């Protein structure tokens, strides 16, 4: 059975509406690929964001979560991926994805 959790944070950089942020997740095991959160993160005027996330795999499996900002070409590519191929993993993160935060969580 998948594990559900709430993930959130605060962007400390000044709020720039032209900069988009995305959450990506992968299991920490050989051959694991990146999964997009289904849409870009909605960041409030106070810099805060929060989403509900479902993690698969057996209990004890570690997952890497990355929140990053993207350039306009990557924004278009990730939006296209999320809308035309939802839940289909990425082999690698695009070069226009710049991580701002990385966390490791353990599925319970």
C-alpha cells in the first residue's frame, strides 16, 4: 500500500513570478527514475508551498525529493510531460532544472 505524506517548504529567495519550481522524486535504488509531481509548485506570496505526495515501494525504501527552479524551456518540457504523459518517469533531470532543496525520506 502506498504511503501518503505532506511535503512543504519556504523559498527564501525573493519571490519572482517568472521563476517556476517543480518537485521531483525517485527511489534510492539501482535503476530508479525521476517522477514529477503532477504540476509545478504553487508558491504563496510568503514563499511557502505545500503538496500531498504518495510514495510507493516497500516500507523502509528511501526516496530522494528535490525541489528546483527551471528555465523557460524546461518549464515547457516539464509541463508537456506532466500533461501528456502523467506518471511516466524521466530518465534524468533536464539540464535546466536547478535544485534548491534536496531531502531524503524513508517510506514507512
